[in-house]
């Protein structure tokens, strides 16, 4: 419908004629937009194991290729995919470079009592198809806020996101300095040992220091733990540099204490999310006198089951065949949010809760523990 004043403007006749001659746009823009979103940010991927590399006696890298696609969705170095297996899921950082779009490398280390990591290492074979999410996570470099001179403290398989960052620097020739300080129990436990040393030798912006807790007699490098003295000796004055930390859970409070002792500000430290707390009762706001092993009732959609207080709600739900959307399992991504209709829940300090969550009774089920009988809304 034309505006009644349209024809009064200079050149209106020509413009209106051109508009009339145009071929109508009948494309389904919503469908095209959805297809683009799905291509770059898919909720699920079917990936086939193309290769398995034994990195150490306890660690394997699974090279995953698309089952139906030659080019996988892009990702930022430091991000992860969530792997679904055995009725649950676990996040694993991508260790390959973002420049390699034909595969994701997932580096998995055997963990004592680790249900999924050990299952992957012991049972997955070349040719097997696994379901994952698309890449996600916020543990990646942002030059605007993090600068181009960073330090990375890693332990165990926490070197995986660092490896992705280092490979990207080398592949793209980035003007970025990354100093990796990597702690391991034995020299034989160091993942990517040869490649890390080669990258450091070839790239002027890359420095790698290994710190071995229980060294052999011929070890000539740094020894012990990632103490404040060790960090200061290897990295010098941190001088406000961004420090990334990734490794086993015990590393996080320890690294924070050591960095704080050096006077490093908390806002210049980034921790990768790494699972629910191993002992929620050790947190300051765990209710006094509450037995963590005592069972309580959980009711969802009219169905009730019992679970110990120290079992995360997400795990308890999965134990009983209820599988909410989940990814980080560390309280960060919020995909596993549930609403507490009735009862009391302890939410761990790791949860990145929004103010609206607290106001309307939501919690992140991966780091929430039922204190009393509870009713949940998914």
C-alpha cells in the first residue's frame, strides 16, 4: 500500500516504477536464519572417532570428525563440547587449534573413580559415533579485556585448553605472548610434552615451564608445586597480567591462595569451570548439623525418588532417568536450571546465579544439593 503523498516527491514516478518491477522476495528468512544458527551453534553434533592417540599411560586424545559434515562449527580456543554417554554427559575441552575445522581433538585423562573419563578411555574405539553439543564456554582469550600477554597455570588435563590456544598462536602467527606453567606429578605424566617444547622453541611469544612434583634424578627443570615462589621465579612480576587457571579441582583454591599471596588481583584471574565441588559440606554456608549422607525425597512431575543430600540434583535426576539439558556441570552455563517449588536446597559457591534466579526460586541443579525433601519444576 502506497502512502498518499508518495507521488508528490521529485522522481517518485521512476522510483515507484522500479519498485513495481522488483521480483517479490518470497524467501523464508526465519528458516534461513535458523539454518545459519544451527550450522554455527548446533545443540547436538554426531561425531565419529577418527583416531585415538595415546598421549601418556593415563591420557588419550580422541580425534572427532563430523559424521555428516566435513567442516565442523567454529570455536574459540579454550571452549569445550559436552559429550553424552551412559545416560549422562561430561564437558571436555577441545585441544586442537580453531584453525582446524575438520576435527575436534578431545583430550581425556583417567581419573580415579571417574565414571565417564574412564569409560571413554577403556571402551571407545575408532569408528564409534558419539553425540556432543556444539562448542561452548567462556574460558577463552579476549584481547580487549585480557591483553596480549597472559600466563596460564595448568595441571593434568587442564593443559588441553592451553594447547588449543598455543596451537592457534602458532597457526596464525598471532602477536600474543602466552607463558604456560604446567604442573605434573611425574615427567611421564606431562601431556603433549614434545609438542609443547617444540612450540616454545619455535614461537617467540610462547614460553613453557614444566613443574614436576616427584621428579626423577635426571630432571633439570622446576620441581614441587605451583607455589607463589615458583610462579614468581618462572613468570617474574605478574604486573596485572591475566592469569588463566585450569586443572583438577584442588588446584583452584590453591592457585588462588598463591596468586593472592603475590598481590595479584582476583579480577585478573580466570578459572575454567571444572565440575561440582567434591565436598559441598566444606563450604561455609553448608547448614550446620546436617548429615550429608542422609537421604531426602525429590519430587519431579509427580514422581518421587530418594537421594543423599551430598549428591548434586542433576546427578540424582539422571540416576532416575530424568535428563535435563546440561553442559558445564560446574554451575556456570545455567542450562540445567530448575525451580525449587518446595523445600530447601544448598547451592554451591561455584554457581553463577543471576539475581532473577534467586528472586524466582531457580538454582543450577549441577551444583545444588537437597537439604530437605524438595519438589522441582523443570
